[in-house]
C-alpha cells in the first residue's frame, strides 16, 4: 500500500510544535507525524516509509517500526492528512 499527504489549509511550526488546519479542524502533530507528513510529499510504500522513519527518528521500543508506522498512517488517514493508494 502507498500513502501520500493530502493538501492542508495551513501548516504552522513554532517553538518545536507543529499544527495543521485540515478540512476545518486544527490538529497538533507529534514529531513522528511531522516526519511522516514530510516524507509523503509523493506517494510512498508504507514499508519504505517505515524504513525512512526508523533512520530519522529511531525504532520504537514496544513494537516493530512497520507496526508503529502502520498505526500512525491509519490515524493520519482517519484525520484526513494522508490518503491511501493500492497501486
């Protein structure tokens, strides 16, 4: 599965915090979500995204990087920040 970020209405980064305005809702992004947002300018396979995330932010302690990436992607899809493609 591939994912890509969707256009947002606004993005604000200040004092190490990032928020997006997407579809009329303001959402605060974690450091991992910001990294995902930055890495999904173009479509990317979730497995490749997980590898890139691990090199940028390290591996999670409680599960595999792929499992953590899939969970974060699912949340970002639900909130309208990412879109999925099965191509």
